[in-house]
C-alpha cells in the first residue's frame, strides 16, 4: 500500500493501488484521503467486490495507499495506486483482481498537507528509523505512564543506549498501554497507584558494533520471467562533492559555508538493528510519542512527498524560509524536522517513503492517467535526475548529524507493481508496456540510490511491492488497472540497476483485506505473499539472488489486520496480530515490520475496514495491548508473547492433517493441521556450526531440507538454523518419508517412527 490515507482528501476510485487503500473486501483497498484524495474512491464498493471475488489487488488509500484498495478490491486499488503511497483507487482485475491499495497517511495529499502540522506521525507508512548514535530516554514500562511519559522502547538500544527517564511509573498491564482520555491530545494519564519499576531501564546492546552494511557484490541474476528488461539504465556516478553555497545560497543544513562549500561531516554507520528492534508502527500523528516508543517499538514510517518540497522548479536565490540544494530551492514541510528529530531522539529508526512528483516533473507523454483526484502524486516522473536530487536532499538533511534526526531506510515510491500507485501512462483502456514500466522505475531507483548513498553510504534503499507476488499477477493489459507481479518487478529491477544493493519493502496483507485469515498456503492458492506466506518471499529471494546478501533482507513496511464485522472482529484482530508477529519472527531475514496503523481511518471505516490498533476516538482495542506488550523484555518480570518469548530461537513445529499428511514450519501451521508432540528450537540468526533449513511444498504436504533450491520443489522459505554438531541437551532432526513419498515428516526418532529414514538434518534444542 501506499502511504496512509490523506485526511480530508476525496475518496479515490477502486483501482489497484491508487488512492488511499481501504481494506475491506480485499487486502488492497486503499484510502486516498490521507495522502491523495481519500483512499477509497467513489467506486470502492465495486472494486471491493471484484477483489473479494477474484484475486484483485486493491491498495488502501485512507490509511495507506495499499491497504484500502486491497480491502475494497480492484476498484479501490486503481484509485489508490495513483496516489502511490496513500490514495489510489483500484479497479477489478480481469486476472482475478488486485487488493485495494492501502494508503499510509503520508501518501495522502491531505496527510501530506497535514505534514505541515504533524507530518511525522500522520503519514508514516514505512519502517521506522533509528538514530544509532542518539542517547535517548528509555520509555516507561508501559507507554501510558504519567509525568508525560518518557521516551524509549522495550528493546535493546543502539550503541548510544537509551537513558531511563526519571519519575516514570509502570501502569497496569492493560491500562498502561492505553490512554484513558483520548481527548487530551494523547498525553499519558497518571496512575495514582503506580509504582516506579526498577527494572524498566533499557540497556544498550551487548554488541554495539554497527553493521558495516557492506554486502558482497553479487553476479547479476538474469530475469527468468516473461517481463524482460528492454532497456538497461546506465548508472550515474554519485555526486560526492560537498553542496555549494554562497551568501544568496545558504546551506540546506545548519553548517558553515566555507570557501563556497557546505561542510559535510563523515557519515554515521547504519544503526545496529536486532530482532527486538523490528517491531515498528505507522503512528498516524499520535500525539504522545512516548506511548509508542515506550512499548517496544523500534521504528516508525513516514511519507515524504516531493511535491510538497518543490512545487515548482526554482533556481537560487531562494526566498526566505526556503533552502538550497544542488541548484534548486526547496521548502521543508512545517514540523517535519521536529517529528523526525523527536522519533530519532527516542531511539526509533525512521523509514521514509519517497514519492509524489510535482506537476512539472510528472509524466506527460504518454499522459499519466491518475485513478482519481489526488492520485496525481502517483504519476511516474519524467525527470529522474530531479527525483534523485530530492532523495539525496532527504538523505543529507536527515543523516543524523544536523539536528533534524536520522532517516535510515528509503522506500522508492509505493507499491510500484500497481499502475494505480506508479502510473506510467497506461491503464484506463490502454495496455501497459512492461519494459517501459520497469525502465521508468529503474531510472528513478538508480538516481535516488546513488544520491542517497552519496550522503549515507550504508543507508538501505528499497523496492516497494504489494502482496501480488506470483507470476500469475503479470497482467499489464488488464483494465482499468494493470499490474505486474512482484517477481517480475524484482527480476526487472535487478537486471537494470547493476550492482546496486536493493532490498524489498513488502506489504503482506491478508488475501482478503476485510478478513483476518492468512496461511502458509496463501501463495500456493493465490500467488500472494501474506503474513502467513512470508517464507515464500524470503525463500524466493535466496533462490534467485544467492550471492546478493542485501536481497535476503526483507522489510515489511506496511500491513495490518481488520477488526470490523462481519468478516472480522476486535477479538479476531487481536489473535491475528499475535499470529502475524509469530509469522514474522518465525521467518529469518525479516528485519523490520511496520504495523499499519495506530488509529482507524474514517474513510476506511466507511468501507468496513478498521485496521488501527486504536479506534478513531483514540481508545485502545485489544490488539493495541497485544502489540504493545509482545516484546516488553525491559519489564520486571518481562512481558513476552507472540514469538518473542522464545527468542533468540524459532520453534520448528510438526503438524498433521488426516487424509493429507504432515507439515513442518516455524511459522503457522496451515488450517486443519493439528500440532504433534515433536518440536525443536532453532536459532533465528546464523551461529557457528549451524545450517539454514528450508520448508518446501510437494503436493499437499511439505518437507524440510538444507537445500535453498528445495530440491526442485516449491519453496516455503527459511525456517531457522540447525546445529550440525549436537549441542548439550539437543535432539536430532531426521527427515522421514512415508512409502514412496506420499508424505514426509520430521522426527527426533532415529528409526523415523517405523517409516523410511531419508537423512539427518541437524540438531535442535527441546
């Protein structure tokens, strides 16, 4: 999905990814109101129906351009997609439909406009960033603490560590996570009976050494899909020269202009990120940042819209209030610096979604065809160099050394496999040219990547996709809202960007945005990567790019779970949020998972989609307490749930379904499979003497192997690391077969419980 829906923006049509994404009938309903016009387009209901009856993708526009559309159906998707990050309508897809794009607040024109007052909270949709060198306050045990709440999350801090704020009291398990009086602007409510928690201080990580971020260059992997790279985009040399300045051309940062050049300090390292830091949130302008930072959040996502910074091309001298960057004048949206700086000061990692070309830089030949009013921000750009300069400005300004905070992850546009959210001048009756589509996106990616890394050499630059990942979603001729599969986009981008270290920003909404069900079988059934089938994405990346470690790092920059009847409920959302966390933690390689969103969006609610952790009045749903307390290891005693209780391990479970066979996974057993007694703890991260195991599907059951290619079968993805030499107290993991292959299972019994012993896979802990 694109950015969250824009507030007050008109609803977007239901095209696959244009307006704000509203997720009601399907995962792609987007609400365009937040960033673009409201994420839900006037024809959202039509798209939602298409999405639910088919595999149509519809992004959400009101919340996040991708979400709304998915829920509403193709209609919403198309509308939301045009907004890209938050408001693009979607329309039904002849190939099965696409989820409506859900929009993140930042992507909606209204949300972006609101950025002037509270951009940092409202429009965030990507993963949060963390200032590795900041020395910030540790949050109270539960974010709802009184005394204004202290900053800090329930997680390990970076090298700088988080300081425990004095005077913060721990609240009750349920009350502490909720603000009893949402009318007070989000300030924490005092608890007269609360007692200080001596164990709430967040300690720095044991190993503060930052990740070098220097992944080995990999050999190019030739695309193996029908979407071939027509034109290679030659990489531009990164601009490493210091920004120029003069009396009439001040620096974009508070640096001294010396000999005509702005002083540029050495870059900071990429902040250390552990599995404990991966839980992030799109804050929706939530007033009390401590209530988020103090409840285990490791990051937030924000939408940064180019059109708001540079509405017209203007050369220096710049007017008062404008800044100069590489020969152009820019206006910083009001309060944006403040919000990014505050999130950074609280130790959260900020992820930025960079989209929204201004009118002067939008595609004109062929003309862009926005899904609806407000979706113009999701038009492709014709000035790739100008987009790259804007991305470079963001990377330099928010490099953690100029007092404005630190953005560490940069998502290049929103759900670019949907024409609604990345409009290359087709759709609405005109078939798309996949080569031109990929060329256009790759040109923007290259320009942005080079400019971003010139300012922050270790920053992560990501390709944004919605959950339509399988090749069956390659429908460039579908009308009115064409799409490409996530597989084709990644293969096409890889073939065009040379050795650049791209990463994936996936939006793994449920197959039906309005329902709460997801399963490890979602990809096999519908070609979609959801919370349940995350492993398919992680396994596919390792299969196709084995020598490119950066491609194995997965960011989930937007996704949420519905809570509204008739297809969902708050109780079902609560359980699904916990299952989603278990699935994320059970998938090695997922490093960042942003929940979308903090509060329900009115446009999405009108479409039957309520994915917020809190209601529109600010009151907490059960899912808020579940999400907030899942990883509070800083409490005494720790409060851990939903997979955090077994870290640093994952649990390999064995299930059985009568008449079908066995299934083994570290995520969620598919529906109908009852868990059997045998299970093992595997390491989630590599350790000396371990080997990564993979799940693979064959027929109606699966098997486990150490072969990343799954021995020629369909990948279900990485499971965890097994020891090759038995540690003390461990037990063996045998792969067993029934008959000639009618079934496979894992067992700790040397004789495979009377069946055929195929191999010893390694050892796990009880």
